[in-house]
């Protein structure tokens, strides 16, 4: 299986209830194995609502916190690097969504990471066709991760 180097940054109040770094790595290996089977370096930064809002405002011109932001890295031409990009995940939003939607928290974390990595790989949901394709990919990955739940049919 491919090698994944994870830079995990925790910028929220507590580690309690967060997935373990090894869990993130396991998810990333399975996600990337299907679509990007080579050595990969990725940063996941876990933030609070204030940082999420600031980044969402700065980069997407949307003045509210969001569950995940994806920042793909595009290297200069002819430069090979394992760096795929950065994911910024708002812990409170993920936890609140799981609670409100009555979803298993670990499953929701896995889905959010899957969604973000697909964005880093260039997938999007700007059109109905893209949304359908991305939703199908997310469901397949969620199943490969060992979660068998059909609640994930809509990308955000």
C-alpha cells in the first residue's frame, strides 16, 4: 500500500473525542490507494470555528465557519513532490453535524476526510454530473473504510 506522511495539526481546545492520528493515516491510505497510488504528504489541521470562519472568509469570501476547506498543492512544472495539499477541518462543525443528523461521529469524520481528499485530487461538485460522481466515489470509499452507511448521498 502507498506511503502516507501526515502532518496533523491540532489547533482546537481538546484532543478528547478526536480521531487518533493513526486512524487518519489508515483512512488516508485507503482513500488514496484507489485514486492516487503513490507516496503522499498531506496536512490536516483541526481548528475551531473562529479559524474556520477566518479562512473561509479569506479564501472563499464566505463569512461563516465550514466543516472542511481543501487547499490543493500544485507544484511548479517539472517539480516532483509528494505534497498533495492541506485539509482544514472544523471540529465543532463536524461534531454538530453528526449530532444534528444523528450520524455516527467516527463515520462522519471519515466522510469529511474522504470529501476533502477528493477535492485535493481535483474532484468537485459544481455541476449535477460532478456531484453525482463525487457522491458515488465517497460512498465507495466509505464502504472500503469499513463503514456501511447510506446516509452519505449529498456532497456539501
